[in-house]
C-alpha cells in the first residue's frame, strides 16, 4: 500500500518540478547534465516546452493512478 502512494507522490513531485522548471526557466535545471541532451537537440525554448509537457503528463498519471488504485480497492 505504501509503495503505491510513494510512486504516485514521486510522479506528482517530479512532474511539478519539471513543469515549474519549464515555466520559470530554471538555469540549474537546463544546464544539468541530464537535460543537456534534450537542450542540445531541441534548443532551450523547445526543451522548455518538452519538459512542460512531460511535467503535465506525469502529474496526470499520478492522479490517474490514484483513482485507479482507489477504484480497484487495492490496499
């Protein structure tokens, strides 16, 4: 039970950080080694759009999984 909620919270927090980094154009986020591949391939503005969309998708997945677990009665 706790593992399911942990994963849901992890998806939500990761999505929120990604979305905020996109909106606020966080320098540390886009200069991090992990993000450099996307920034080099797409450019900074498109990378911001990409990470914004990824953030929204992760948050939607978190909500979706919450309701699926609740509906199924998995505990």
